[in-house]
C-alpha cells in the first residue's frame, strides 16, 4: 500500500469525476489536501475532509459507513433473505428487491439497504433504470461494487 496527498490538480480531477456520477447535493469539499491510499493496482481509497470513498476503474463509490452521503444516493431495500448473498458479493437480483426508494437511471450509483433496520449493506451500479426494474420479474438489477465484509 502507498499513501500520499494528491496534488491540487489531481484532487480537482477526482472531485470533477465524482460530480459527474454522484448526486449534486453532496458536499465534496476542497480539492486541496485529498489523501490517496493505493490498495491494489485497481483500487484507491480517497479521503478528504468531507468524504471517504474508493476509486476503481468503474468509478468512485462512497464507503458504507458514510450514512449522510449514502442518503443522497438513490436507494433500494432488499429482503432479509437476500442479505447473506449480497454481503458475499452477489449482484442484486429483482426477486430480492422489496422497495425502490428513489428513481435512478441505468449506470447510476445505488445504495442498498436491508428492509428491517435500514442498514446499508452494499453499493452498486444500476444495470437498468428504476422504472424498467420495477416491471421486471427476474434478473440482475444492481451490480454489486462494495458490500459489508469485502476487502
């Protein structure tokens, strides 16, 4: 692992990329002073005064402990029978989804909550829009990118 502080230019690039895929209401903070921890060739942890996130070649995603941030993203609730699979990295299938909390488009980052205690258990990328997903009976709806217990 390598840790370093990003240059202002690199920080601005990270913030700009996040603004493209994250909800507009999220306060991302300043580009100066952002720390980067390289875990693998493909995964980088990004820490600033306002956010904690991880960056992959597929995008930048918030950590599951960032409740205030996650509440700004579109959300779905999954039934308790799906939790075990989702927390082991499985994609979110239509039969496991109980409720669509907000609308989302294909490619949006979506937060996944369990229905009973409303805890966030995963973050993923929508394979279909919420309107398409609601009428679907089966198939992958959200591609799991970060889940409770992953590395």
